[in-house]
C-alpha cells in the first residue's frame, strides 16, 4: 500500500502583535511611578473626618488561655472576651502593635485604642500613641461586626 502525500496546505500566518501587551505594561508602570512620586511628595488623600458619634477607649489584653480580653479603659470592666482564632481581630491588633513597635511606643496594653463610631456609621480604630487609623468598614460587614459589638 502506497501512501500518497497530500499537497501542503497553506497555514495562514498569524500576525503576532505585541502592542497590546506593551501598552498595558507601560500603563501599569506609569501608574506605579505616579503613585510612588505622589507618596514621596506627601500627597496622600486623607479620609474626610466625620464627627464622632461615640468614642470608646479600649485595651486589648492577651489572656493566659489564649483568649483576648477587650477592656473598657475608662471603667476597667471587661467588654468582650474573644476566644478561638479571631483572625480579623488578631490581625488588626497585630498591625497596631507593629506600628507601636516601629514608633518605639510600648507594645503592651498601657495606652488604650480609640474605637470611633462616626456620625455616618463608619467605625475607625485609632491608636493615639502612633496616630495610626484603620477604617474598619473597608474590610466588609462581617469583619466590622467584630468591632461593632465593642462600641456599646
């Protein structure tokens, strides 16, 4: 049996254009450079300060059994005890403790945090010792609920 070879078919040449990839890369690089220059110049957008409806001073203390106690700094009373993983709460407190350490402020619970309920319903955790503010509403309603129960 003899196999006949088929005539070669012409394969359409595919034009490879790199223009879209190069354009997107340049756009992203330009954006990063613009943000970097803006930050170096101190041009950061500050969240508009809404009046505070309520401010609660809180200390967060690690317990021997691994729980975290939220204590009202004014009265010294236990507000809430958080047991288990509590990823968002612990992560937020770690970020605040890290800022304290970077700024040379004692990491312990000596200086209370301010939990601020704004007139528009937003919640902010503020560390007066470092000036660090975390807009808690940025992390979704489920996570904001962890702190919302502490405002009282």
